């Protein structure tokens, strides 16, 4: 059991390390894989590759979660971690544009898509899998450990990319971090092959009731993803537009805030271990809907120190909402289609409401010139999430024998 959970955390680190590392290294990788052009055009091409994930991640979540409900999560997760590792291995074999021409950019696009495909299968299943056969009092701490592995992967990518940027010839060493992720991936694959949490019994998939639940999960998962994207993604761009705080000053605090996030995950996982998951989610939703519009209203008047405090509030809300979410899935979603229901709901919700929020929030502010409008949008989604959480009946918790 310990080996399986360790393998799950290693695979989660690998997925977020690889995804984040590519985002951090685009200024280095883009000139290597795309034709010589204006610097802005090259960067747009490099970041444009990430759009592939908007298609392949939902597909991966749908495909692998359906397989998990059909043949069992352990076998599927063994496949996803191996797929991520082999994709990263192939990525290190790519040659620059000068050698392969357009094939270099095409290969990069294809491999990033495959990495997202396997990665979505991993992350959409693993968060529930580590809670199987665990006591309710253990589930919040286990979730906090799993979410901490996400932050560890991002922090490692941030640290490694910083080292590369300080080197004189980063184009010569860009493959080295990916070699490390290959080793981590094979270690996770080997550990996962050694043990599983349970044997699996095939169950019937109820399409009608499943899609009804998926629709209710969309605003919940979207709200969860949105809370996490605000302090680390949206906040930097928005605050630099509505205040005199410079972007570089906001960016320098990202790493420190990620470390705080990591500490809060461990703390809240212990404090909330015996508290009802539904009550926590409902409380955080109500609290968010009350204070977030006010936080947006005061943004134009704040300085750098106050901005750090506001970001910390968003981080606390995000951590407190994410930790009980997986236990709530275990209590609310019928076991016979739990993996596919949660995975598809998360994939749709995170894309429609989560990843899109920076663009939607900025557009609402730009069209109305009212700083509170992004906050009102969050309140609207919070109302939908609260109604969805309150409307799902509690299921009997059935465990595999």
C-alpha cells in the first residue's frame, strides 16, 4: 500500500514537473524548435503548443477514467505513468529546427499532446485511488500529501529552470532536467508494479445517472481550479494593470507563496482530518462569495505588501477547498462509475471555468472598467457550486474486497 501511494506521488510530481518545466523553458526551447523569426512570434509559437493540452487532456481523462471503471485503476495508472515516462524520453530525442526543419516543431507538438493525454489520465484517477481502503480520518491527510506532490513538482521545475537561465549556454543543457524526470517516472512505474491497493471487480456503467452527476461536478471542479489559478496566474497580470506594482515584483514572490502553499497543505490536512468534507466545502464557498468581491474592490489602493496578504487569503481558500474535495467524491459518487464521473467532470470544469478564468476575468474588467467584475463572476460560479454540492445525495461507501 505504501509503495502504491509513493508511486502515485512520484507520478504526480513527474506530470507537474514536466508540464511546468516546459512552460518555464519556452524562452529557451522556442528558438530551438521553430524557424528564426521575430522574438515575440517565436514565443507565441512556443506557448501556442500548450493549447494542444486543451484537447488532449479532456480526451485522456475521459479515456483512462472509463478504463479505470472497466478494468480497475491500478492497471490503468501503471499504463499512464509508463506513457508519461516514454513520452518524456522521446522528447529528449528531438533535434532542433536546423536539423529537422518543420518536423521538429511537429514532433514537439505531438509529444506535448501525448504528455498531456497520459498526464490527464494519471491526475484524474490517482487523487481518488490513494484514498481507497483508507479510514475517513486518514483521507484529508492523504489528499494533502498528494496535493503537496503537485506543488513539489512545480517548485522543482521553477528551481531547475532558474539554474538553466543563469547558465551561459542554456540551449546545451535543456535536456538534463528531463533526464531526471525519466528516472523518476521509471521509479514510479516500478513501484506501482510491485503492489496494488485492491483487487478489482468489474461493474456496470450507468450512463444516464453518470452524466447528470458530471454536470453538477463541472462548477465545483471549476471553482476549485479557479481558486488556485487566481494567486499564481491571474493575480500577477491583473494587479499590474490596476495598480502601480510592477510585474517583476509580483513574480518574485511566486516561489515564496508556493512554499507557503506547501506548508498549508500539510497543516490543513491534519487539522481538518475529522471534519465533514461537505461542511468544509459549503463553508469555504460561502466565505469566498462574501469576501472575494471586497478583495477585488480594494486592489487598486493596495501596495506590494498588501498584495501579498491578499494572495495569501486566496491561497488559504484554495487549499481549504481542495483538501476535502476527494473525500467528498468518495462519499457522493457511486463506486461503479466514480473514476469516470469525477475525471470527466474535472476535465470539463477545469477547462471551461478554471483555465479560462485569467482571460475571462481580464475581459470582464476591460469591458466594464470595474475591478469588482471578476469577483462577481467568481460569486456566480460559487452559487452554482454550492447548489451542486447541496443537491447530491450521500452514497453508501462501498469498498473493494
